[in-house]
C-alpha cells in the first residue's frame, strides 16, 4: 500500500513539473490575434486639419494602446485620432497584453480647403476660390468693378456662389469667368448690368413681388407652375432670385441680382457642367 502511494506521489510530481516546463515553452501571447483595422486601407490614411477618425478593429478599445510619432500633427485619444496640423505622422496600434502585436499606420494631414485667387478680369475684378476637398466643390467670392461692354454701363457688385466647377478665373472682361485654360469642357459665368434694359423694367423690383405675381409676369400656366422652382436669397447687401421653369420642351433658367445700396439690377448667366439652377440658388450678394 505504501508503495502504491509513493508511486502516485512521484507520478503527480512528474505531471506538475512537465506541465510547468511545457507552459514555459509556449511563447507569451502566441494566441493573440493580429490587429485588423477595417476603415484604413493599405496602412495609410489622409485627414483634414480638425478631422477625426476612430479605428474600427477586431479588439475592444480598452484592449488597445494607440500612440503617435508627432502630437503636433496627429493627436490621439483612445482609438480616436485627430488631424492637428499639416504633415505626416506614424500611428502605432498595439495590444496592451502583448505589445509585440501591433499595427503601424501612416497618417497624412492636409488642409481641407485649397484657396486660389485670380485678378484677371476688368479693372477691379477679384476672384477667390475656396475648394472643399470633402464636398469636391468650390465656393467663389467674386468682386466685380468695371465696364459692362455689352450694355455700356458700369458694374460694381460682390457676390458668392458654389459650383462643382473648379479653377474658374477672370477672362479679362469685367464680370466674366471661365476655366477654359484647365478644362477642355470649359464652363463660363458672367454677370451683366441690365438696369436700363427694357426687357427687365417690369421685373426690376422682383424683391417686392410675390410668387403669384412672378408667375403672372412669366405668363405661366397652372401646369407649368407645378414644374417651376423659385429660390430667393436676401442678405444685407442685396437680393437674389433664382428660377427654373418649363419653356416648351426645354427649361428656362434665370438668375437676377439686385444691389440694395444702388438698386442696380444684374443678370447672372452660367453654362457649364451642372444644372444652372443648382448654381443660381447658391448665389448671395455680399459686402
């Protein structure tokens, strides 16, 4: 009986020692999964200054440690990173329980907006384009001062509009812009002083007319009214009326601008890569 107990004791001791040896031979973290980040491709990401990105991973946030090589370019808070300034930083995402399991991402931070300026119009034309990388559209601020060669009157107006057309610049004529120099399918926009044009004398006070009066002015039928769109913009500097209405088999689109200070009436004309009405309804007069 004593021999049996001794044998069992020796056997148990051997099992314990063997288990300990085996445990030491298995690398720590051998079963730790590799980190996968589903919302970052090829280990590279681009952020705008101020833009945030939260990593989507196969780990919980409290299981990961995220660090940045340059806090002045990209800041880190948990699994969320933020673009701070233009530049490039390396972001390391590691498993807390086994920091050897990690993933490195290169983050480039760029300005969201690209500013382009042009002074190639009339005597005092200035065009500032603010291109939005996110929406892929440009907002233009246009200051026009010069002679309207078509109507032999002066132009003096400042307005803004948004379009997906980029690189629009002055053509050399007051109030006219185009991107013909950089785009084979060129877009054009022009603003003209029509205050003395008899065709507009009954619509010069459009800001005082109701929609019903405008329907009557444009001689629209009830069926046409249902297909007509009006947009009015009113700022401290002026009024804008944008309209789109059926005209036979086609659509008639128009944009009128009125300067509050001088009472001058302008007509805006656009032809380009998008529906003119989408451009016209974004127009605002500014000081």
